[in-house]
């Protein structure tokens, strides 16, 4: 992704970009669900959406379904779209909450979001509206290995030189910057700027520069995962699923040709074998590969950009895959690097701004992920009891207090998860405000009910008019072609 992004965006500057990688070194490669921002990245690097979908076995993603996260039996979706529309001076959800509090026969909050209604009915079509209740976005569920191979073609076509080999030595200047790396073949590769995409090893940013790591495992303690693909046993739905388990949670990501499955857990509350048994016992189809185990620690580098090295991806940090943020953080790091790309040297002001922006992004995502865990009512299970009673970061505690007291959601002007995302988890996991915006009382009960009924029926009618998800993929010309692998 980095090579493709830099070459496509900055290729006209006469840069020489060399990508060093070894076929002998494996990749994590289990993250298969994305967020809508991936569409912006694809446009930047000139990717044709239909071609990409056919070559990566992609399906559409309208949101993430959460099962059993509040109470056992609960079900809600975090959608890539809004809830309702503006019907008065107060935010929409306050009118819905008012109707609910008064005992009105209102539908669930999710029934006022078009991507949720469409998703649960297995429907999709590209959005036509740019605003209002019919506006929404979408992302992809794809084979990450095939997407990487696709981007390799894009990058090399844009002039990136791929160099096979393993880095065995790093050389630095008297001032401390990295000036070259030495491969196992003895070849020396010089550079002005180095991007560390070496994964958890953090070969340059940590092993060489010793930048330091902020450990967040006391807030996000899940530190292991099992992953295994299986045959499709049900329809390839246009959403990812996360189901709470006793010591963590299980993912389900449907592609065109298989289902990606994984079980994320904390080793303090489950044995490795026990976690594997949970995963294998909850597959919908026959396993088509051996399970792989991943071991990780949540947190981030103290600096993502240190001297003339920028860490992107797992070398910079890892926040577990609950909300499909890993690929998005890669993309964010790339685009901010493009915005602040140095001319003839790395300026301290640019480095500081890059680190400030990435710190902000990681911190907000951390809070959003943690909310899912602490807002649970799964009593009697040690993992969930401990998560519910943990001491929160002050930033998350303030957000939860604001919603509990007045129904206020984070007012970000930018960032990954905005108002609707927070609202979906708050309401989906049974956090109900104690008081509502008083402006809801400027509308009569009859008017409020009429607005809610109109919105609900409009969204249902719109969703029913869409194509079936897999039918759309075939009609769109994005059916997976095995030869593309």
C-alpha cells in the first residue's frame, strides 16, 4: 500500500522508490475487512473498483454486526451511514429516545439507518444520495493477500523497484539518521527516507532507533488470536460479524469464495487450546486450511516518525481488529506522509505534526474499541466482569459520562469514528441517557411519531428496491476470477 500510494501520488517529483521484501518472510495477512476510507485510497492509486473486486474475491461491507456484546442475545450493527434525518432542532436520536421512553411503538434504532436495513436484508446498490437519510457509504471484504499482490502490480507499473532480500545490517550517519541498509546478498541500498513496514519486528523504528512503545494492553488485554478460513455455509452477507465469546470475540468475514474466521482472546482467561476449540466449534463450513495463531500486544510507538524513518502498519502499532482499523491505519499513515512529505530533508515541524496527528488517530480508535468491552452486561464471566470494572482512560470516561447524562456524542470535525459510530455502540449496548435535549418537547407526540413512521417506511422501501448482494457483484462485473489469483 505504501509503495503504491507514494509512487502514484508523488511519482511526478522524480523520486526513486525501492521496496525491499523477502518471499521467505511471511505476513500476518488475516485482516480482510476494511472501512469506507479504502475507497478513497483506491481512487488515489488509480484502482478500478470492479477489477479490484474480481481479483481479490471481494464482497461489499455496509457495516459490522455485533452479537451478544451488551447482553447475551443482543444484536446491533455499526453502520456506514446515518440514523434518520433532521426532523427538528435536536439530534435525531433524541426524538427516537423520547418516543421509546414514552412507550411508543417505535422500531429499533437500526431500522432508521439504510445500510443496516439493506445489510440485514442482504441487499446492496451504490449510493445515489449525498446527504439525508438515503446517504451511506460502503467498504470491502477482500482477500488481503490478493489485494497486496494487486497493489504490487500497481506500484511496479508506477516505477517502484522491488528488491528481493532480507535486511541484515543498518548503517547510520554521524548525526544518527539511517543512510543505508545491507541485504543478506551483500547489496547496499541507500536512501534519504526509510519507511518501516516490517511488521511486529519494527526492524528500523525500534530495533535500530529504539523509539519506544506505549503498551495499552491494560486497556485492551486481548493478545492472541486463531484464524482459519472455511467453506461458505451461508450467504456472503454485506457485513462483517463480531460475536462475543467467554474470553474475547469471534469474527466472520464473508468473501466470494470463502469465509474468514478468527477468535481473538486474552491468554489470562483462556488456554490456547480452549480458544481454538471455541473457534473450530463455531464454523459454519468445512475448514479449508490449518488454523494459524497470532500473538500480539496492543499499543503504539512513542513516535511514528523518528529521524528519517516512518513506521507504517504493524511496525507503528496494533489495535486489535474489532472495528477493521488495521488497514485503515496503514492508509492514514500513508496519506499523512504524502501531505507532509519532506523536500530535501526531514523538518522537525513536519515530523512533530505527523506524530501529533497519528497519536490523535490511535488514541481515538483505542477509546472507541474499549467502549465495546466496558459497555457490556455479560455478568458472571471473569473476562467481561473485569473489563466492565476497569479504570478507563480519562478521554473515554468523559465521552461515556456525556452520553449517559445528556445523550451527547463526540463532536469531532475529523477522525475515523464520528457521531453515528459512537451512537451505534452506546445504544446497541444499552447505554441510555438520563436526560434528553429539551428541544424535543417543541414537537408534539403525534408529529414525532409521524416523522419516525415516515422515515422507517422510506428506508424499508428503498432497501427492498435494491439488488441482492451477490447478484449485484455479478451484475457489476466483479465476480472473482480464479485466474486472477
